[in-house]
């Protein structure tokens, strides 16, 4: 009996120290965190939780979730983090996402952030290219998500059991039985969530303490790594007072066009010259009709997007969904069916509207020069339209 008591006491003491150090590091990080960190495109932020939480807690950070568009045109003056630099109109852009990110990766992240996003406005950039027949694969998910975020999702008490079960089933469907060791352990827990039989449910309850402790240890590890990263990337300016600027959007569009013209004058698709030269010019004739068999009609990505919307609803998150088009001129040349594209845009709008969330549909711009810089990434004018949409979205009640 004494051994049992001693064992229980040691567990309690260990958990106490675990929470102590979590709170300790969180206090240190809150003092080191700075607004402009939101512009930092690093896996330390994307695959963790703490640095995103700090941004959400700043009060005037607008978290913006997406994928490769954040990297592809980050040299543009119209890119959100440059355009709104210094909280130009009341908020700091905080970017989360890079190449390879898709809905399911963000679903895990949204669930892990939990109450930190409750009642908050966030922006979500949706890309048509995600909605392929195959959807996200195991390697892409593993490279861009983390055990911490998956466990954080499953241990979020504000997410319904039904949504957790759907999430767990989706994780199982894309992960093989032989991923890396840590993902295999995570997959096993998802299997217990994904199966509704009595044995699985019983095992899930019995194994929950083990996985919970593992989750808390991962949380502490994320705290330590976040502190190290901030320490190695110091910023002198801790806080900047938000500005409120009257922006003439027509003037901004004109400036974007003037910037784009000399950089996009060697092709009829409105693409950047160097991109056209490096990716298309040499094989131009061969690429005609090359996308004839491609479609966005059927994809597991739609279910992943629905999961994202479900999590937003259950968590009280208020997203603005950006419905970004493809380069219509190029897609027509490559043979991708136009009615198929239009059906995709409409389906996304309908899904978002069914949840009473806001959607900014830019599909009418798919043939507009300089809206995109290539076949799919936002360009000079595209970012201006997006900036206007998110500026109005953020300030619609605040002003």
C-alpha cells in the first residue's frame, strides 16, 4: 500500500512540476514576444502552438492562415505583411502556413489553439489546387503538422466527439502503418477515436492518461523551443501603437499595375516574366491541353474543408474565407474545363455561406492580368484586392 501511495505521490509531484515549468516558460515568452514576429515564416511557429497563441493574445494581431502564397510573393510591396507594416490600419498581420499546407493541417492547428481563437477574426486563404482527386497525402501532412497539434485537437474539450471522430478517421486514412515512430503512436490514439466499438472506446479511456501526459510533455517541449527561438531572434520594438489610415484602394490598384507592367510583358497570361521563361516558355506547345483531364469536382479536400468550418463553428472562430481563383487564361490554354472551375468557386461559396461565415469571392478576377503572378499564386493586383477585403473585415465593427 505504501508503494502505491508513493507512486501516486510521485506522479502528482511530476505533473505539478510539469505545469510549473509550462507556466514559467509561458511567462518568459510573453515578455519576449513582439508584434513583427507575425511576419516570421518559420516552422517553429507553424508546427507549434505557443508562438501562435502569443500572437492571438496580442489583441490586434490578425492571424492569416494559408499556404505557398505567403512565400511566393513575399517580396511584393502589396503583400499583406508589407502593405500593413507598422499596423497601418489597426492590426498586425500574423502569417501561418507555407508550401504544402492544406485544410487538414490547419484543422489540427485550429483545434490545438482552442480557446485562444474563440471570438476572434481570422483570415483563411483557400487554394483551388488543394482540391485534387487524391487530396493531402501522408508525407505532406507529416511534414507540415505535428503530434502536438493533433493531440491538442483531440484534448480540446470544446470540440464535439463527432468532430473528433471524423478528424481521427481522416488522419488514419492518410497515414500508413509505418510512419515515423512518434506519428505511429499518435496514429494509434486516432484509431481508438476513429473506431466506435466497445473495445476501442474502453481502450481509449484507459489510454487517455498516457496520451495526456505525452501531450503535456510535448507542450513543454514547444514552450522551451519557442523560448530558444525568440532568444535567437530578438526584436527591440516590443509594441507598436496601431494606426488608422484612409486607404484609397483605386490608387493602390493603379500603383500595382504600374509595378506589374514592366515585370509581366513577355506573355499573354499576366505572369511574371521570369516565371514564364523558366516554367512555360520552353515547353509552351507541349503544355497546351495538358490539364484536360484535371478536375476539382471530387476531392477529399472538401470534407477536410468542412471539418475546418465545423471546428470554427464549435470554437466560436469568425473566419473570412478568401476564395482565390486560378489563372483563367492559362487554365483555358492548358485545357482545364471552365465550367468545372466555376462549379468549384460556387461550391466553396455555398459551403461557407451555409455556416454563416464571411467569404470574399475573387473568381471574377481569374482572367485579369496581374491578379496572379503565375498559374495560381496571388500577384500585384491580387494582393491589393485581398488587402482591401481583410482590412474591411477587420475594421467593419471597430471603426
